């Protein structure tokens, strides 16, 4: 204690001398028995005070976060609170210049995932490591090392309790996010595991692999409950709808399967891409679904005008759309229909440079988004329900308007090399992108 007091006194002497408070210096030296030469150097008192203020702010932010998390847990923890939903709706388009550029991995970034409640970002890399980043100062909080090869996918369960990672080392790790330790290791695939997806209740997990198979795991026991077979090539991506009763899978065989999870049967086989399909994504935000449902391209589809017959039916399309504008797109009717939307929409991204939107119940392609000049690698849903976000090997990130189908924002040359993954956080109001240029870039969407 005495040593600590002496150190503080030395800092005070330095501060008084630097500020030229000469009338205060001598009395203070007499009271403490110290000399002017005992003063510290480097403005230590001011630095410590600045650190204290920063810590106080962090404590205040954490207290607010804990309060919010308690509210979320009280309502089941399976979704955003009403306050968080309102904040998400206010999120805008990303700024054109990144807020921060994060470096820490030794090799290319392969996947990103924001925690559903905490201000944390998880990143995976070709270097076989997972890093947890704090999203205020964008500093490394923890490095997780248990895999021995590339991390291909990261995902949190809805409650944020578990983080799942899968790797080219053929294994899946379930991490307890509170303790940052491995809770379960799932082995069973015979080749690279490319994607993992938790069920809505967080008790089960689907995984996709280069062995052409999809496996269904019990998290609590670590047992594989089922294996879904049907694809003829590498299964790249998986996505569950919000209810968990439909599972979409995409593959190098250029097919998308929509599975009924209750029966493990294929409801639809979707064809249309002309190259390997990198990513599939079910829309889960009610506002996103409504914006697609009321869009011009979706209403055209309701009248039987699809991507397949669009060119053959241009005259009919114009006529039907004119009628539709009179009968179906009246504001009052749309407002009434808002609570009755019972649709499942699925996005897919391919190496053919396109993004396709599918009616997963009807099994038809509604619209094709074109604009990227190279492979489209990853997709994520904007929390405000207005946009879908894509990234590509053309080094760009694009935000597509769900109402019009047009590109609303382009972040060209977002990275120096291919942009392979994107993720968004309603909690932090951030868009994160990862590249094989070894960097993660964070874009402000407030």
C-alpha cells in the first residue's frame, strides 16, 4: 500500500510541475518528503486518468448490455428484444470508408459471425484459428485453437450460448462461449466440413460436407441422429428457415435442395445456376419477407411470370402488371396483407456471378440479381429488412434493395483481394467483411 501511495505522489508531482502550479509544488513536496527529481515522466497521471474514464465507460456499457440480456433471457432469448428490433430498423447503409481494419490472422479470413447479443465478432481463418474480437475498440479478446486445418464456417445458436465451428480437418467443435472452451467435438464426416447451422432451439445442429452428405447432430449427446443424402458433389452451404421446418442446401452439383426437416425428404430441387453454388440463405426477418412479397418482381411471379418464361411473356407481363397495379398493389390491401404473409424466400449465390431469389414453397425462381463481375461468395440479411448483402471475388460488397431488386449501394474495391465473407450486427450497427488479404474490415451502418 505504501509503495502504491508513493507512486501516486510521484505522478502528482509530475502533473503539478508540468502544469506549472508552482505554489502547490513546494507544500506538496514538504508534506510527502519527496523531491522534484522524484517526479515520474511520461504524463502518467493524465494517462491513468484517461484509462480510468475509458474503463468507466466500458463498465457503463456492460451494465446496459447485461440489463438488455436479462430482458432477452426473460423472453426466451430466441430473438431480439423490442428495443433491439427498433434499433435494427434504424440501421442504414454502410459508410463508404471502413470504420476499422482489423489484422490478427496469419492467413486469409474465411468466415465471420457476430454474436446475437454481445458486442463480439468471431472470425475464422485458413490458419486454423478462431479469434473473438471486442467491437468497441476492435481488439482481440481471445484466440481459440482446437482445429488443425482451415475454419470454414462459424455460427452462434439463437441464445448465444454456443459457437459452432467446422473445419477442413473433418471435425465440428461446439464451444461454450461463456468459458471459451470446447463443449463437444463432433466427428463423422469423411471429408472437409463446409457449413454448420443450429436449429432454432439450439439443441441440434446440421452440417454439410465435401463427402456429399448432410448430418444432423444432437448437441447434448454429440451423436449423429441422421444423414441426408441426395447431392452428387460437395455440399457447400446450409440454411434453415425461421421455423426450422425447412432446410436448404447448395452444392457443386449446381442444385439446391429444399428439405422437409420433419421427414428428411426433399420438397424441391431447384435448378437455374450455371456454376457451383457457394451460399444459400433463408430470409428470417419479417420485414424482409414482406418487402419481397410486395415487390414488383414477386407480384409478377404471382401472376405466373417467372424467370423461365419471362422472355416469352413480355407482353403478357406488362398487361398483368397493369392489372396488378389496379387490383393488388393498393396501399390498403397491402397493409391488410402484411400480417397474412406466409411465404418462405430463399437466396442463393453462385460462381456464375448471379444471386437468385426463390419461392421455397412454390419451388420457383422469382428473380435474378446481376451486377457482380466474379464469383459471389457470401450473403447476409440486413437487420432493417430492406436489403440483402453480398460479397464477391470482384472485391466488392453490394447491398440489394428487396423492394426493387436494384443495387442500392456498392463498396467497390472493399478489399485488396477477394471478399469471401460478410456478417451484420443489429447490436453494434456494423457490417463486417473478411478477405484473403488477411484483413477484416468493419463498416459503420449507424
